[in-house]
């Protein structure tokens, strides 16, 4: 039996045509508004202020939640109205305290990470470690040098764990 060379080339070309080709999408350049938005967001002061506001908001809600979980020590001796007033004051104090702490944490961390990133001209895990160390040390500095060192190491380790977790899910 003789084979037809035209038939073989036709079969080979049809098998390559059967494979779906991915669509070629044109390259889209960013618009002027997108470029301006990136320039604004790359400013360390803007990043720090936004992080401080977001951290403060998170702290406010966490304080409200945790303040609501506190029970008064003399709950049996208090009337319902006294318990309500005590609980509201406790939630207010707790939320304001958490708001300040988280806002400061957000400002210090984002500012230090942004500055380190700009100085090193790299975006890697070292920036997170340095920013975490600076934040932990600054927050716990009132407790003395030992507390600042422990805060530095602890917050740096926590920052790395969070960074790796978020990196894995993106």
C-alpha cells in the first residue's frame, strides 16, 4: 500500500490547527490618572497617614468589641442602668486606647517600611523585617532597652509571618 504524502501533510496541519491558541491581548498603557494615583500612593507621607487612619479605625472597632466583653466586678450589686453606663464607658475607653495604639503602629510601620524601601530601592522581606523591628522597638520603648529589644524581635517576626502568609495568598 502506498501512502499519499499530501494526505500526511494535511493530517499534520489539521492537528496543529485543532490546538486552541490563546488570544493575544494588546498592551494597555496606564492612563494619566493611573500614573498620578501611583505617584501619590508612592509618597511615604501619604502611605503613613492612610495606614494610621486605617489602623485607628481597626483599633476603634477592636476596642469596642473587647470593651463589650469586659464584665464589671460588682455586677450583682449594679442595676441594669448602671451596668449599661459602666459598659458604655468601658467600651469608649478601650476603643480610644486601641485606636491610638493601632494608629501609631500603622504610621510607624508603614513609614519605616516605605523609607527603607526607597533607600534600598528593593521590595523584599528585609524591608518588612526592618520596619517590624522599628515598630516593635518604638512601641515598647517605654519599658526600657530590654523591652525594646524584645518588641523589636517579636514584631519583626510577626511581620515576616504576616508577609509570608499574604504573599502565599496573592
